[in-house]
C-alpha cells in the first residue's frame, strides 16, 4: 500500500485527506507541524507528500526545498488556500510536481496522485 504524507495545520483538512486516502487504497499519515515534516520524510519513507504552503512558523516552499534535498524524486503536491500565480510558479521552480488550491476536488486530487505514482 502506497504511503501518503499529509502535511497541513488544519486538522479537518488532514482528516478529510486521510479518509480520502484510505477510501482510495492509500495509507495516509498526518502531520500538523512544520518542524516534524523532515523527520517524517526520513523515517516513514512516504511515496508522495501533500504539503500545505502555509504552516505556523514555516513556509511550505522552504520545506519543499528540504524534502527535495533528501529525496529529489519524491512527488510533492503543494495544496494551499493561497493560490496566486507567482506562488504557483515559485513552487514548481522549487520542485513541486503539482500546485493545487483549496478547496480541492476529491476526484482531481486522487487522479493527480495516481498519475504521480505511476
């Protein structure tokens, strides 16, 4: 079963994504704090990361850079409520595979995950 690391400070978003992952045949693991992300990437060895852009005390794009230093090939979806074009372009430049905005469409996020994991 593929492991998906879900990083968001909003517990309701994490829960919704975790349930969606389970229903779709994935193992979703939730993290709510930015300081835990790198340790989780190293210890849990996820197959994909869904990463919020804005976390308390952390910028998701800075975490993206750190994740890519550890595992360049690890697919990362940036999922944010702050979806302006400049932020999207920067995220993709830094190595994000996909940039999506909240609220998200369940079918779209699952099809995106399936595509990235092929």
